[in-house]
């Protein structure tokens, strides 16, 4: 695109008049630009054809400069150019970094295009010179010329963009045609169409008259603009006058002893800023904003936003800490009182508190509690705050997809607010709370930003000492805050964010731990929340609800006597046969259901103490919902069924793998929505069995005469992972040797083609799932023995026999009966389990 800058050289002697040239010259099409004779114009040449045109010129650098009819055309043809243009000489060519050319051209005379002789690589055409006819010194033309010069001088004087030197140049030009061309090229308000019309107007009188109209119109526009400017300036002066009058009124009110609400508020804000303990730079900014607010009219739109901003700065706990000394013994008692078990987690917290006691100015670590729902991640944060004597703040990150929720909005937006971090610090009124970030693995992300990236600065101990919220735009020290994150699984958390956190895993509870937790915490809480606490004294008679029993007719309750009792055996039944979870959330819901049933009995007039027995549980909760121990015994009665252990995001679980055979041609089918890794495990197990058929006592003909189908039930649930390799092999060997596996036995491990058993992850979750399912024997890879000894306590291992295997032969030796006596004993044990459950 050409530059809008136009400069003019001093007038020179005219060339001799020419009519028609037989010589063809290159034609340079230009957009939104008109070059007038005797004007110098810098042009930016970027088209390939135009660059070739400039580069093809020899010593005589003469071209025809013609404007396009449509500026949007990139490759205009002859018919798309105006007929009138300018013969121009190129004085200088400068090559730009972007490969375009910067060309200085000087117009010499007005021309009319003739015939086009060449179209590629650039246009060439003959031309006809259009000299200005000498109109003579007529009084009419002289008056018109003087009028145009005068108006041009007024336009230049009123315009801030035009140089005053243009007036001097215009006064020194005597020829009317040259003067009209000079003024036309100097006026920036003329459009390309207007300039092209002036260029095509060959009659000097007509050209001067047309130019005179443009100048008159521009002067009217400038006068109107000046009038508008004057009115605006008058309005500003009036506003300033009102401001001075208000200031005088304030001074008079002060002398008379009458209060001024705005002054009072400014004084209060100034006192809060002084007392907030801000850093020096922040205090300086706050006072600057306050002084600006004091000068503002309360009716201005910005007044409310400025006042809110200052109030936020003054209300934040810049220097206010809890200041309590850490007592390790007291903190340990609080953790034991609030939570049962979780010894590793408690030890890590007490380690942190001990370091905090020795080094009070330490930067807070970023802890991340990872575990299935209901294991007490959030409540642990509250216990830590209680042990530290600090305030507790919590935000849920689940589904958050706007970065401004963390960092806040910029003050340029209407309704801008600080982010959740700063809002919660203002709410708790201390700069060192225990800050819980729940569900960090469920952060969203969309066009509004990535909250996980915004959390990087917040959760980095090396950076959060100068955390800068977008709304405050001032650094705030978050290094004293103890951040605790919670997540159900680590995979969705971005690696840079995960790198800043210390991972503490909460895997789940055994049945015994669930019973103790229920007895200590869940039952008392549900009794309290459902209004069936022991009464201290008889209540006064009140008007009964419609359909209820008047309290005057209810038996007198005994003061202090419990209204409901949950024996440990009953809690064990609920945990074992009505829940199937790693945590205790569902268990608490069921205890709450029983409590609500008792509340209804009391409202109906049955106020005797209710002891929750097995029969009461059946009555209130229905029949057993979970019978995994008997299910294992029943399903493993037939050969080809093995029990595996799987890891899930909500804890461990047992996995049944079934195999069956039918007449066929040795085809192997796999169903149950298996992932690629689990399909490979089936093939690896099948290949190992075929290669070791003789050792296993399997006739090799069965692989040619039978089709085998391996199925993992719950086909609607996707399943993947290498942990089922040994389970697949055991199920296939059980099927092909017609030996059911031992009752109440489960296993996990990866298998190789050579028969080695490789280690797998999630051992603690899988082991606890086996214990919840009533499994008595567990087969694990030999390489995870150290994990078992480190992660599992003696109480958790109690009641289960662990068998370690390094090869698949070790697994089969434990999983399958080897004598008729073993098979009979297994069958008797299964029948006993099924009969007892019935």
C-alpha cells in the first residue's frame, strides 16, 4: 500500500508540449493514491509484477503511474485502470527487509493512456501528453486563484497536520494549473476519487472551481469542529467551577462543624490503610488512589470502582498472622481425636509442625492428599488447621475453567473482583491460614484460560511470596499459607503443577477401621444431626404437628438414656454387606438412614431405646446388597473362573475372569470391553499355556478341536492394564485341566511369555479390596514384597495369607488343588460358606 505522505518540490520550468508518444512505457498501478505533476511521492511497491517493473528499468527511469479503479484488485488488468495518470521519474529505490521496494517518484506531466502493448510480466502502454492550456490572465481566473490561495492558507492554519511552509510554496506558484495540482496533492482530506477527478480535469478554470468547492466545504467542517470543541471546553470549565464550589462548601461545612460523609469515609479509609501494615510500595499506591478518589466527584462512574479497590487493599491481612506457637503434643492429640488410623499421614503432618516450631519463618509446603472419595481428605485439612491454631479456608476447583477465578479480573472490566485466593484471605482475616484446594484433578480449561497454569504461581514456594492478583495488581505474600490440595487420582493433574506438590496417598480403610470410624465419629454425628440425642430433661408440652402424636401422650423419656445403640457387630454388617467402597461416605449415609427410621419411630410414640441388630438392619435397609465372599465361593465352584484384583480411581476392587470352551477350531475370543493391554495379557497367557501343555497335563489336541472364550463380566465398564495376566493364565489352566481354583483366593500380577510374574502397582488398594471382599489367600508378585511390608500394617494384613510368586508355576501351585483330597476340602468349604450366608 502507498504511503499517505506527500511532499512537493519547488516549481521548475515546464517541458515542451507533447501530443502523442509512439514509445510504450511501463505502467505502475497504484492503490488509493493519485500522483500529480510536479509532486514527489514515496510509493511502497510490493506486488511481484511491480517489483519486476522497477527492476527492469535502465538508466532512463520513466514510468506511467496510474490509479486502480478498485483498490482491492491484486493483479489489475488494463480495463481496471483509470485512463488518466501521470508521467513520472524514479529518483531513488530502497529495498525493504520484507523484500518490498520503497520508491521515490516525481510526477512530470499529466497523461492519457493509449494502447496497451504488454500485459506480462507487467503492463506497458503508449500515452498522450495532456499539457495545461494557457488560459491567459483573465480577471475572473485571477480572482478565483486568489480565493483558492486564501482558503488554502486558512485550511493550513487550522489544520494541526499540515506544515505552514505549504502556504509559502502556494504563494510562490504563479501558474494556475500548477497551483491547482500542488494544492490538490497537499490536501489529506480529499479522497482518491476526488483527486482522480481533479487529475482528469484538463481545463484549468474548471479545475480551480472544483478545488474551490472542496476548500469551502473543508472550512465549514473546521468551523463546526471548532464550535464543538468550544462547547466541550465550556462544559469542562463548568464542571471545574462546580468542583471548586463543592470544595468551598466542604470548607464552610467544616468551619460550621457540620460533618461531611465523603470526608469521613476518606478519613476512615486513610486510617485503615495506615493500620493495614502494607508493604511500602503497596501503601504508596493505595494513598495515591485515595488522593485521586478525594478529588473525584461522587457522581462520576469511576468513583465506585476506585473506592471498592481501595477498600479491598485496606481490608486484606497484609501483616496479620495467627501468631500461635505450635504444640506438637497437642497437635498429635487433635489428629488422633479427629481421625482414626492414617498413621503415615499424621506422621508427615507432625514432621511439618516440628520444623515449623524450630523455624517459624519457613515457607509452607504444598501437600496433596490423593485417594478415593470418603477417606477423609477434606476433614484432614480442618484437623491440621485446628492443630496449628489457624483459620481454615477452602475452595472447590471441580469444574473451574476460568483463570480469573484464581487470579481475579482486571479492573478495566465492569464488576471486576479479586480471585478466590484473595477473597478467602480477606474472609479469614489472616495471612497464614490452612488453605484447602479441593478436587484439583477436576480443573477445566477453555477459551477463558487455564486455571491449572494460574495455580503454578500460587503453589510454587519459590514464587508465591510475590503472588500478584490481576485485580489488586500488587504483590501479596502467600508463602505463609499452608496449601493442601485434594484429588481422587493424579493422572489428570498437569505435570508442572504436580511437580510443585508433595503427594500423600490415602488408600482406603479395612472393615475393622471402618467400624472404628463409624463408632467414634459417624454414629455420634448422625445421631446429633437427626435429633435423637439423649434427652437431659422432659420437654414442655407443645402443639403437635397434624397427624402426629401429642408429646403429652408420649412415654416420659429417661434423662441421659440413649435412644439408639449401634453394636460393633451391626456396624460390621452394614460395612460388609451394604457398602463396597474404599472410604466411609456410603457407610455414613446408611447409618443416617437407620437414625432417620428411629426418629420416625420416636415421632410415632415409640420412645424406647433401639438396639440396631441384624434383624433391624434387614428391616430398615433391606436384604444384603453385597455378598462378595459368598459370590466368590459360588462362582469359583466351576472350573475356568479366577478372581483378580484391580485398581480403580475410587480404590481397589475384585475382578472375576471367566473362561469356557466349546467344540471348534482353536479360536480364542475375548469379551468384556477389554483394553489393548488386557487383550495382550490374554494372548500371552494362552501362548504360555500352549507352549507348556505337556507340563500342565493338557492334551495338545484341545487347542485344535476346541474354541476358548475368555470373558470379564461388567462389559459396560472399560477395563485395561497388565495386572490380570496371572489371573487370565490361572482361569485358562483351571478350565483346560477341569480344576476349580481354591475358594476365597485372589491374585494380581503381570505375565510374560516365558512364564515370569512381573510386579504391578496399586498393591495397597488391591489388598484392601481383597480384605473387604472376604478373601483369605492373596497371590502377589515377589517383587512387591517390600511394598507390602512398608505400606500395610499388621492389622491390615491380619486374617489374610500372602503368597509370593516369581513364576506362573508358583501361582498355579497355590491356586489349584493338586490332589483329590484338596478338591474335596475346597468343595466342602464352598458349601459351608454358601450355607452360612443363606
